[in-house]
């Protein structure tokens, strides 16, 4: 494939997926597509299926219907560990750090991400973006502050240098100045490493700060697509997010 | 002086008996939350493999290694065929592993008869004062300590160990980070099984080789695991040391029967005070908030 095509070709292609728990389908017939290097937001009120969609994309929930392709390769039936190895870095809601492992051990857990790409993966890349983690490296993750745990969860997937990062509510539980800081860090990662970012968010400031475009979810389905202008308009976002 | 030596000797005999009996059970329970009721029969299987290999000319150490490997392989197959289908269903796992245990002991009875010619305990004996002691029992104490160090290195210093510890803390996150968690469970179950097989092989020269061999160790194994709690590396050795001290002290003074009563009474008191065992207490202490806990 020619390098010139890389920017225009679809990197993540989610088409018509339906997923849920047991027989209850939470996400119904959702389609979205992302190009390499994009930052795309998924917005919507509580309980509309944003987290379920993320879990379906990483593979923690099986698909009842539909297809997911990463770089043109079908991954719909691959287990989550296989999708991670193909290059998806998943940062779950509530961070999902391993509380009993040290900061350094948590970072080492990111080493299997994108392992197929065969690049070397020093922990330094996490320390480069989050120097605070270097000071805490031998401390147990469960004793970190909320802001530090957010950095650790992002730093952990960064170690594997994923081609696609999935962030589920990166702002959750953070003070406004920390939300701004995490937003800056994600922009830097995207600009310097070329990482494609798909994120779920309810914090309007962070959506405006990060997103190039977005999707609105309502009752488990995509109800609207937001272009560059809409996704940076506070009024539009308030309309979609207010109860 | 002789009394002090005798007390130390009895302590390390009790300690190694409890530790070796329990460690395989503790690894499987602590790392997977599975209670393997076939643990005693796994020890029996290890003792049989070791004895058969030993009487057919294999050096004792090799025979014991074969016992560990054979039972480890059996454990891997059992995880894939039986245990895997029952994760999250604790009572079903208990029933299924119990069934496997019954099949193993009855099958052995049918195939080999009620007993088998054993192998004699190596290394001979030595005397301190008027009392004679077995070198082999001393060797078992050293093997216990070596095994603990080996397991510590395996779980704390290798990638397998890191991924296994991450998997017990949060299996779905570990999986989303690329860990093949079903494979981790197979390896861990095989490891716990191999440790049971090794323990059976190590005890084989000191015991009669019968299909119900495991019954002699299963109470000690469970008591040690319950007192130790879910962390096999921290809880099990401390529990074995504590219970071993009680058992040896009472046993030396008042005889084996009182020693065993003391062991069980101590267990009742500890699980009444610490329902999640000694390692539960230690984990709570380790995770306490520290002063460094502040904002960014």
C-alpha cells in the first residue's frame, strides 16, 4: 500500500454492530469509520451504550451482528487479547489500573499491545509523556491519586505504541485543571506519535479541546454525526448532552 | 541443647509437611479462585509415578521430577477438559474436581491393587544426644525453602508471573491488554498440579504407597491454605510456620494426637479473627493510603 494512501484509507471500520449482555442488546446497529491519525469523540448522555460500544470494539463483548475491521482486516471474531496485539490500546472507564502491582509493573503490562508490529517498547515512552510516573515507579498503583491513575492508564497503553487508542471517559473524576492537562497530553501523543484516538466523553470542554469530529449516541444507536464545526460548538454539544 | 535441637527439628518437619502439602492447592486457589478437591489424589498420583520410576531404576531426584511433570500434564488436560467450563461456578468446580479425585483413587485401586512396594528413604540417619534423626526429613525442609524461593522468583521476576498476578486482579483488563488469559489459567493450574505431584513424590519415601495416600495430607493442606489466605507466596509459608510451631511444640510435649488438636484449634481461632487469612491482613496493610498520596 502506498504511503500517500495512509491518510485517506479507513483504519477502523465498524459496520452495523449490535452487542450487549446476555439477551439484552445495549448497542444496536452502530456504524462508524475512522481514518488514520484522527481524533473522534463519541458523546451522549449516561446509559446510552457508549461504554458497551467501546467494549465491543476491543472485544470484551461478543458481537451479535455486524463487523469490525482494523486496517482492512476483519477482527469481529478475534478475542480481546488478539485485538490488543494487533494494535488497539484500550483505556477503560475508571482507568482499570492493577491496584496491587507497582507503577512499573502496570506499565510492563502494556508491552503486549501492538506486539505484531515488532517494535521495541521501552517504558521510557510513558515517562516521557508523564514524568510523574517515573517518580512513582516502585509505588503500588492502588496508592496513587486519581490524576496519577489516569496518567498510568494512558501511559500503560502508550508503552505498546498502539495504532488506535480507545479512551472511555478520560475526564472521569478529575478536577478541571487535570482534565485540561490530560487533554493536552492526548493531543501531544496524537501529534507526535500519530496515534488515532477514539474517545467517549461527557465533559464538553474536553470534547471541544480534543475532537476533530464526533458521533452522538442515543438509546444504543448513533443519532447524529458531528462535523468539525459542530464538535467545537459549545451550544451544539450542550444540546446533545443535556438531559 | 539436645532439647533445643529436637524442637527445631520437629518444627522444620511440621513446617515442610504443611508447606509441601499445601503449596499446590494454594497456588491454584490463590491465582484462580478454584478449590481443587482432587489435590490429595494429585499428590497420590505423584507418589505413584515417583515410586514406579524409582523401583524401575530411575535416580530418586529424576523419579520425583517425573512425578511432578506427569501430574502437571494431567492438570493441564483437566483444566482444558473440565475446570475451564466451570469458571465462576465455585460449587460446581468443587463437585467436578472431587469427582476426578474419586476416579483417580478408585482407578488406581483397580489398576494397581491396595498397595505398592515403596521406595526407601535415602541419606540414612544421624544422632544428637540419645535421639536419632533422619537426614531425609532435613532435606525436605531445605527443599521447601528452595521451592518457596523459586516460586517467589517465578511470580515476582518473570513475565509469566507478572501476567498471572495481573490476571487475578482483573482478568478482563489483562485480556484487553493482550494477555491470553485462558492460556494463563491452563499454565497456572498445571503449575499447581505439578507442585502437588512433586509433594507426593517427596513424601513417597516416607509413607506407604496406597491409593488413598492423599488422605494423609489433605487436612493439613486445606488448613494451611485457609489460614494463609489467598496469597500463596505470603500467606502459605507464614501459615505453615505458625501451625508448624504449634503442632511441633504440642506434639513433642504431649504426643501426636494433642499436636493435631492444637493445630485445628489454632486454625479455628485464626479464621474467626481473620476470615480472609493471614495474607488478607497483610494485603490490607500494604494497600493503606500513604502520605505520598496527593494531587498531581
